C-alpha cells in the first residue's frame, strides 16, 4: 500500500517520503527462466513509477512505460520527464549526498567562475572568477574575483574540452591578462588546487554603504539554505539597527534553494503593512492536491505562502535586485512575488526562468539509497503577473565585468544600483554604458557540467 508522510531530517528539511511494497517484485525472466532485468533494478523502477505517477507536476504528460521492462533506472526516469518545460527534475543513487547539498555542503575548491568565448570566430574559452569563498583551497591559494584563467593543466579551455577539464578534482590553473587584441598574456605562478568537501555559508558579503547622504544595505546572497536562516535574520537586524533606508540584494550567483527561506527574506524586505498578504500560490497536480488537503487539512501554508511578521522587517517601498542568467528559482521568487506590493528594480541580466519547486522522494526504510527530486509544484505570485515561460527581464540591462571586488562601490552592478537609488555615481565612476562592446558580448557558456540541482527550489512541508 502506498502512503505519503513527512519527515524531519537532521538538516530540518521537511521531505515527502513515499513508501511502497517490495513483496511482489521479481526479476523479469525469459522463456528459459534466465534473468533479464535484475530484481534490484525492478525495485528502483517501481519506486520511480509509483512516485512520479503520484507526485510529478506533469504526471498527465508522462508516457505509459512498463517499469518492469526498463533495464536502466536513470534512463527510465529521464524518459518520463516532460522535457518541453522540465529541465530540472533529477534522480540520484546518493540520497545522503543530496541532503548534504541542501545543507550547503559542496565538493569544491571554493570559487565560482563564468566561461566566455574568446571571440565569435574562436573555440577558445576564458573563465573569469566571480567570487571566492573564504577559508577554502581557492582563497588559500590567493585566487580572487579579478582573476581570469584560460588553461587547466597546461591545456587551453575550448568548447570541446571544457567539460572534462573543469570536472577535475586536482588541477592547475594558468591565469592570464586579456589584451585589447584578445590575445592573452600568461601570468606566473600557476595556481594548484584540489576540491574538498566544504560547508558554504550563502551569506557571502554584507555592508551598509553610506552614499549621497543615504544608508543603503548591500547583501551578496548566494543560495537559499535554511540552515543559515538565523544568520540571514541577523544581517537584516544589523541593517535595521544601522538605519538602512534602501536595499540592494545581489542575487547574480544565487540559483535557488529553500522556498521557506525565500519567504523569510521577502518578509524582511516588504512593507510592514503587507503582513498576511499572499506572497505565493503553490499549485500541484490534481491527485497530490487532494492528498495534501486530506492529510494536512489545517496547514494552508502548503498551498499559500504569506508575508510573515518579522522583527527585522525593513518596511521598504522599493529594493534593487542584481541578477544574472544564474539567478533562478527561489532567488527569482523574491523578485516576482514582491512586485505586487513594492517597486522591485531589477538590474543586470535576464534570469534563468524557473518558477517550479521540487520535493525529495526516497525510501523511508532505507532499503536503497536512491532518491528523486522531481518538480511537483508551480510557484505563482499573487496576481499571476509574469510570463512563466521565460526569465525575468531587467529594468536596467548590464553585462558583467570583473574589475572590482564585490562590495566595492565602483563595481559595475553595485555602482549602477547606487546611482539608481540616489542619482549620484560613486567616486571614480562615470556613467556606465549598458552594452559595452567587449569580450563579454561574445557569448557566455552555461557549462553542461553544472548540476540541475544548481537551479533547484524545494518545498518544505509543515515548517
């Protein structure tokens, strides 16, 4: 008998768990009685079938495939996806690794980069450092935002080899200066790095900037991780006690995470008079909707997220969101869900365009370590005022440059935001050209090695 229940894990993440019977599962056999599909594969296949049929947002679009005739579980799962929309549902045989990811644990050297083609006529790539996390192999090696690398282990990055090169766990980067004629001058020494398991604090940087007679809060927030909700509230507490009048939230490198944490942030930004107003409507498939109504009859927060009362609320009438193509899911949510209630000024690039949330499905009895992270809901703002088929378009379009550290008022995005809020450019900055003709216009590469989890937004039930 199939049931659905909620479970609090050690990371305080509420997960749906589907239980299913294994008693009737056997290997498929040919006429001679020889096994064709191992029993352990059939167990996973039926786990996939039961869960996807029950919870998947587009379950009415799934093909009718017999789970007992699928020799590869991952390929079976992939075949069920509604790919015209769904780019994010995943399957894994490492449940523990999935839960660690949601808690901020990453196998990484501790830096983020962005790839660009060197020119329209070349297959060579260069990678600019976006930021470096403190106390990581990258920071200890001296890597910083203003750096650019073009070789890994003495091999130039190209459109053909970058996936393999960037996937290495131990490697050497060759840094370089990009010249006006698009040649590269190599720099010494090379930087040797190794990845390790890191716990990443999503609050990368925060400060109160005094500019043009105003106090402006600036926060670089790189992931919505509920384990750091206390620290996030402390940042807003500091902003409030510091007399912040305007706010800039840098979401350029934030590709999603916990919906509950996004609601928390929105509740600390919005006008105080809007407490209790609908922030988000969560829609599920028909069967899951009925199940949730029956099993959580007194928990309307499953379907509707509202702005909550919070002592750290800044009571703002506007705020600036800095975005890039990496801005997705929960980070998009704190933009489009607040639009009905305040002026949200978006500066940067069009966002990723993911307005769907997932849940984690696994076997509660731990008979296997497989897990699904399928899309099960669409997150809609209170007046359905956006186009859910595309990313959010900026009010002021900018492309990246990497000349200054994050938090420096001269940094391109921050400077534009400060000007927008005050009408004055920071010292040393003249009017910016939104469409400068540089290498950054040749086209960036969204690396195929990036996990789909990068753009994840997950729903926490009962929290």
